[in-house]
C-alpha cells in the first residue's frame, strides 16, 4: 500500500471555538496519557468509533492537526508526536470526523513515532526521513 505524506499548510486562523476545542482535546489527551498506553489507545479508539461518524477529508484532517499544533504552543507541558496525534484524533471526533491514529517505529537506532492518517494520507509529516517507518499499531 502506497502512502502519501502532506505537510501542514498555514491554515486560516482558527475561530475562538476551534481554539477552545483544541485546548480541550490537548488537555484530555494529556490526561489520557497518564493511564497505561493500552488504556489510552482504547479510549481514543472508542471516542473515534462513537463520535467519528464519517471519515475526515485530507483538508479537514490537516486543519485539525494545524489547530492542535497552534494550541500546543500555549500548553504548559511537553507536546510531542503522541500527544499531538491523540489530540488530533479527539478534535476530529468532536467534529464528527474520523482519522486513524498510527504508532510506528524505525530501527537502527530505534525511534518511536506517532501520526495520524486519513484516506491513505499521512497528515502533518514531511517526507524528509532517511529510514522507513514500520507500523506497529493502527486500529
């Protein structure tokens, strides 16, 4: 299966409501990550399944990802790829859309990474990696 990657363009400024939902998603995702990872992933998959009625388009997923990245600038704790991917999954679900949360790894040396996909497109990632990512988890 061939995957394409998109780099998040600079979106129009999010509305106040979109920013509030992004901050809510970040806080929820950060709190979920205090649980064991299997519980965090189960919760994110449950929210995605229950609230995400339709698959997100690439444009919608890019906008959600960019809004989360913008909100992460003001978040008091560390926001890395896993936090961003979980929060993007949550914000998409709150908008009635579904994205796929993917966990992967590169080897030699080992590197773990998390990202989201929709319609076979990786969202918010550049194609500048020198080693292939191997999918470990994707519900």
